[in-house]
């Protein structure tokens, strides 16, 4: 006898009648539990992607943990079908792994999210942890799909693609979107952090730190811009790549053209302050004409440098703000456009 099974969400609960002689009933009973959790996982993934912050969707995670445990208990009650438990056990393992990932891995992710922006290394580890968490769940999801096909083939059930296939495609797409973004984000973030260190050095007037961080920023922006070259657009959408390249070009320009002017200003300022200290230490009748002329020249140079450095800061602040807004908008639009929305 050949059975037909449409893989779709069920509107009638049939779990109480799971153990019957019909392989279709058996598969539908399992699918009802599996589809519910998989759908909620997609909803959680979608919310996390569109909201970006794992903390914002933590309530949904807590609710999902309870639902997973309930579904796992339900499926564990089912007996093997015709002596085979592979399909059932694959679903149970999917529930088990998903629960562990959501309960343990995502708890770590929440903690890591709080400190990820402190350094490139922490951000890289945060991104890697998120990717590994998703990979664990996706691997078990695919294993369930394979075991379902085997079960159907062994029991003469003809599978007709439906909601589960659509869901599988959405999960795959969501992963591809995240992977693409993570690659470009890390290329952007390294120089973003290097610029922050540079700006801190500028605020402190630390010449050695300014020079070191200028070189670090120029190196990272130059190297990572080259790395963006081979990255293709995502389904024809190159907005995030372009925004990343624009930021890296800005950092290169800042480090190579503008920061040397700020370093020069610090040297002029340092010279002026030394001359002022020396002049103040002398009584008026001890000051020679050369002392006065040199001091006045230092004042004039310093005042001109103040005007120049203010113009440099204003120009950098304006361009940085515009490009960061462009980057953030590109990322937001990218996720809203390409991450499947689910419930």
C-alpha cells in the first residue's frame, strides 16, 4: 500500500493516537511536535536577526525552552514503528541539542554580547559562538529530514513537499544572511576599534600612542579593504559590502592624510608650551628681543594650527557620522530585506 503525506502544519492534534498501524499517522504525530518547535526556532531566529540584540528576544528564548521540553516528552512516549526508532530518536536528539544550545550556548552569547564591543578579539569570539550555536541546531535539523526520508521510503509513504521544505529553506537563508554579514562586519569592526583607540590617544595628546594607533588603523583598513574585493554581492545586493568599503576607505584616508596633521599640531603645541614655560620663568627685563620674537612666532604658528586642527576634526566628524549612518542603515536594510520573517 502506498501512502501520501503532505508535510505541512497540522490543525488537528493527533498525538494521542500516535501509535497506530498507519505510518502516516506516526509521521504526522512526530511532525506536529517537530514542526511546532522548528517554526518557533525560526521565529526566534528571525526576531534575533531583525532586532539584532539577543537580549531583546531573551523572553522568547525562555518560552521556547519550555516548549521544547514538552515536545521532547511527547515524542519520547512514542514507541518504535515496526521495530525502527531512528526517525523518532533523530527528532528527540534535535530537541535535546536545541534545548542545550538555547539554554547554555545562548546564555553565554547573552553574556558575551555585553562585552563584545570592547575589543576585536571579543567580538570575533562572540560572532563565532553564535555561528557554532546555529550550526549545531541546523545539523540536527538536517538529520531529522534525512531520517524522515528513510522512514518514508521504508514504509511506502510518498512525501509531498510542503511547509517543512519552506521552513528548511528559510532556516538555510537566515544562516546565509548571518554568515555574509558577519564576514563584512568583522572586516569593518577591526578598523572601527582601531580608530577608537586612535581617538582616545588624540584626546590624551599622547604622541606615541597616536603614532602607533595611526599605523595600526592604516594597516587594518588597507588589508581588510583588499579582503572585501573577492566578496560577492548577496543575491545581487552589494549595499553592505559597499558601505564596508566606504568605511575602510575613510579610515585609510584618516590615518594617512588627516592624522599626520593632528600629530603635527601636537608637536607645535608641545613646542609652544615649552617656550611659554621658559618665557614665564624669566623676568621681563631678562627677556631678549630674540626670546620675544621666537615666542610670538610660536604663538602665531600655534594659533594657525588650532584653526587647521579644528577644521580637520570638523571634517572628520562630519564624514565619519555620515558613513557610520550609511553603514548602520545598510545593515538594517540588508537584514530586513533578506532575513525570512516568520510570525
